[in-house]
């Protein structure tokens, strides 16, 4: 069983790589971004609140995303394992994830981080914004806010896994296939 955290700043390619990783290793893909966009589309009270924050480039409260992940872990824990994409995004979320995994008799195998510089991230997100319809993808100020939220609140999550000896970092710039090769090497070494 592999339980992987795929990590990196907004637009680093977490969603792109997750789609390929889940096929190769037959994992359950849990993306908090996708789950939140599902709530927005369904017009739920949670989705309405989340949209307000996401449209400002801010994180959604920890208890909301932890609650969503809790029910998904319970639902899929008998599978081959999980790929967590965009979660945990704060140290509080990382601690909660460790507790949820323990409660369910499983554990995180490791974190793989995609390293991408801010100029490249901005370029990718603006390009995606041309077709994604995502309101959080469409202007540079908003993207800067998202990167700032990442630097302040999310980057420390890497040290959390480094402290547990479960951290691997790879270059996230290059072709999607090249990066996938490096991701697989990192996963196989966990
Ligand atoms: P997410 O949905 O997680 O979005 P993301 O960080 O922008 O995307 P990702 O890194 O997956 O990029 P992608 O592969 O698509 O989060 C959105 C928002 O939801 C957050 O800002 C926050 O408000 C909220 N949220 C989500 N989870 C949360 C949590 N746990 N706690 C609190 N709030 C939370 O790649 C981006 C683009 O680059 C794509 O167009 C792709 O085609 C392109 N690309 C990918 N790889 C490339 C490569 N190698 N070369 C060139 N382009 C590439």
C-alpha cells in the first residue's frame, strides 16, 4: 500500500501528475481543490463560503477540508492506497491527516514535492485561466496572493514530513513526462 502526499505551490502540476500516478499505482486520488470545486458547482453552503475565499486566493478553513478528507479516507481505505493532492496545506492539516490515518490503521508513506519558480507558476496558471473557467486563475494579483498564502502557511508542511524522514523533493520544471519519471523514481524509493 502507498499513501502519498503530492506537494507544491499553486500551479506546480500536482493535479497533472496525480492523474498519471493514480493510473500507474492504482491509487485513490483525493484532491481538496477538486472536492471544493464540486461543492461550488453543487451550490452547497460549504461551496458558497469556499468560493468567496478561493476567489481571493485564500485557503479554506482547516476544519472544512479535514472533514471532507475524513469521510473519503473512511470510504476508500480498503483500496491500494491514496494520493493526496493539495492536502495537507497547513501544519494543522498535516497533524490531522496523521491522526486520521492512524485511526484507520494506515500511515503516510511519504511526501513528494514539485519545485517550480514563481515566474513559471504564474505563466502556467494564466495559461490555464484562458480555458479553465476558474475565477482564481485569471489575474496576476490573485495568483500572487495564492503564492503568498503558500509561502506563509503551506511551505512549513514540508518540514513536518522532513522531520519524519518522509520528504523527497524533485524539479517540477520540464516536460510532463520527464517530471513523471522523476516522481515515479521518488515514489519507488519511499
Ligand atoms: P488546487 O485545486 O489544489 O489548485 P492548484 O494549486 O492551482 O493546482 P495544481 O498544482 O494541481 O496545478 P495543475 O496540475 O492543475 O487549489 C485551488 C484552491 O482551492 C486553493 O487556492 C485554495 O483556496 C483551495 N484549497 C484547495 N485545497 C485546500 C486545502 N487543503 N486547504 C485550504 N484550501 C484549499 O497545473 C497547473 C497548470 O500547469 C495546468 O494548466 C497544467 O496543464 C500546467 N502544467 C502542469 N505541468 C506542466 C509542465 N510540466 N509544464 C508546463 N505546464 C504544466
